[in-house]
C-alpha cells in the first residue's frame, strides 16, 4: 500500500500542508528525517512510546503465539518538524540460548514501513508535504551460523538484506531495505530469531522487523 503524504484529506494533513507551504516561503527550519529503536508494549503499541507524536503514518506488528515479536511505525511528526521511523521488539520477546556450533536455516516473514522521495534542500523540507509512504512485507530466509555468530540472508523479493552478528542471544548488525541502510537489533536462539530495524537518509526512512523459525 502506498500513500502520497500530501494527499491525505484530514485536518492534520491540511494543517501540515499549510505550515510547510508557509515554512517553504519563509525558510523556517526542519529537523528533517530521523529514526531509532523504541520499546513497544507487549501488544505491539508503539505510538505511545516514541519521542515524537506521529500522524499520517503506517505502522505494523507481528507477535507469535509465544509472545515474541516486533512493532514499527513511520510517518510525519505532528509538530511539522519532519519525518520519523521507529521499531523495536515487544518486551515479552525471549529465546533460548543458541548452541555454540552448527547452522540453522530459518524462515519467516518481515514487515516494514518506508518513506521515500522526501525532498530536502540545505537541511530543510522544501515545497509542500513530500514523501511516499509505503507498507510492505514478504517471506525471508536467514541462515544462523552459531560457531561464527552470524545471521544473514535476503528476503524472497530481494528487497531486504540482513547482515547480523550475535553474541549469546543478542543480535546486532545492519540491514538494507530497497537500498536504504539501517541498524539491526534483536535476539537469536537455536530455533528462532527476531529482529527490528530502522534507518534514515535525507530522502528516505525505513522501519520494520522480522521473525524467523528454524526448519
């Protein structure tokens, strides 16, 4: 699903358009783009835990029957300061300690929200409200190498690339979603891995997560 952020006929969107048009004329500042990790609620509510009030957004979550999962959101800030993306694991997420040797192929799905085509000039958002807001998901296969402490792979649609490393259960590393780089945080066990990611540039924001199970 795709939205043009300047095409949502809500009061907030109209207010946002008016203010951005005014700021474009007077050269007012903007915080531009930013993203980060947050902790959602156990039910995947993420909006109440972010530092900025976000509207005109796309959000998503995936929580399995064990209570393991992630949530994410991306959108425009309510105070018209720019665009934000946030993601994180739900607090109930847990995995058993991974083995110290061997490999496991893990399959599952990822979900993400992206904002692209953001127009910036000299650190300012220019013109009317810009940005193309998209939700996406897909199947993904990752390989966990327990001896090397790595978790990596690519989604079936080729959009998401995961390059993770783990020590004990703790997963860190990087991702790339449609060419936009992001940071990775999560957990790896012998039978399951859960990750959340975010990233931003001057023209793009990504926020999402994945959950995969060993075959």
